[in-house]
């Protein structure tokens, strides 16, 4: 009996150490799309642009690479030339064992904080669904919606309704399915959560970075706001829109943001003003933050914050 218990404990410790080792080796890494003319690959790099590793063996039309929060896998879209549709794929963090998750999916996918589920739109029924990756069970969430982004605490999913205004941010609680939205048009700002630029939650859930347009100055770029839509800051519009910035992602400590422009992938301090070029020809970066929302900040703080935000937003 003692030997069996010892074996179980050893197996648990070994599995934990292996998982932690995988996460630790990828922590802070950025996955992105590398473009070379009409050829595209998915690759990873350090936040300063060094140690670039190409993960996809064959060039193709790859889009939307997203880290699983535990750093083990990467979800992405790949265009299928035969069926003329995007497929949802998943591979290990080193590029091995690629597999199709959905033969016909609309562009975009989002991981749950525990890395056990993926939200995406299936073109079979035009619905945003959540898939349990172990059982492959599908749970319907929203009709005619795409581009999901899951908050780090797991309590909110941002999505894009296909038929509604693209200038408003739509949100849903994946458990209760209560919906609400954030609309900044009265403040002269349009929020664009589209195929070409998903929003990004900060690691502590307190802020959202997004592609926005000033309806007053006619400039486009990266904005940051509190999670309830207050305290909006115009972060980077690139010479009055000359360097159209999109696709924001946060550093693990929440002090920097990375995004892509016509020059490539750039990053800047959240409190700073001048971005630095990280990777020419890079697009669609995703910065690996943490294995779970609970490890980023105390659970009580996270839960309390989002509970207040959702309650407050519903009054608007």
C-alpha cells in the first residue's frame, strides 16, 4: 500500500513539475505570425525580438495564434484552399502534433483560463460555442457571433456579433449567459473588436486594450480603458494614424503592451509614449502571461473586481 501511495504521489509531482517546466520555458514568450511576401508562418520569440523559432513546417495562410494559458499549446486558424474556409487548429508549443479542432470555423478562438476549453464560432451553425478539449463536447453560447476573447478570471467573454454595430464591445458571462456592452460612441470613440484586431485584457483583469477610432480626430490606434469602460486613454495612434496600430497584447507584469503596425510588431510602456520596433514583418502577437488567473492575482480580488464591473455595466 505504501508503495502504491508513494507511486501516486511521485506521479503527481512529476506531472506537476513537467507542466510547470513547460510553462516556465515559455513564460513571457510571444507567439506571432511572420510574413514574407505571400508566405506566412507561426513563430515564437522573446519580447525583445530575439530567439525566433518557426513552428509551422509548411508556409500557408495562418492567422490568430493564441497561447493556451498554461503555455503548453497554441491555437490558430489556417485557411483550407480546397474548402475555401478557415479551419481551427491546435499544436504543442514547440510546433509538434498539429491537429484540427474544427473543419469549418470562423476566424478566431479563445482559451479558457484553465486551458481546458476553447471558444470559437463554428460555420456549421453560425454559433459561438465552447468546446471541452478532453471530451470534445460542444456547448452553444451566442448565435451569429465570432472573435471571442476570454477574461483571465474566466468570468467574461468578449465577442463580435455578426449583425450588430462593430463600434460597441459586447460581453457575456459564459456561465449565466448574461449579456451587456460597453459603448463609447457618446465620448467620440468607436471600439473595433473585429477579425483584424481582438481586444486584450490586462493580466489582472483591470484594463482592456483595444483598437479604437477617434470620431472627432479621425485617427485610429491603440486605446486603453478600465474594464467597465471608464478612464479611456488614447495610447498610440502613430503620427495621426500614419502607422495604423492594432492587435494589442499585454506583458505578464501589465506594464507594457505590444501591437502590430505597418512597420511590424512594436511595444511600449503603458505609461510611456514612444514605441520600439521589435520584429519587422511580424503580425498578430500574443504574449504568454500566466498559467491561470488565480496565479496572477488573489482570487478574491479578481472575483470582486469583475463582479462589480458586471453589476455596474448592466446599469448603463
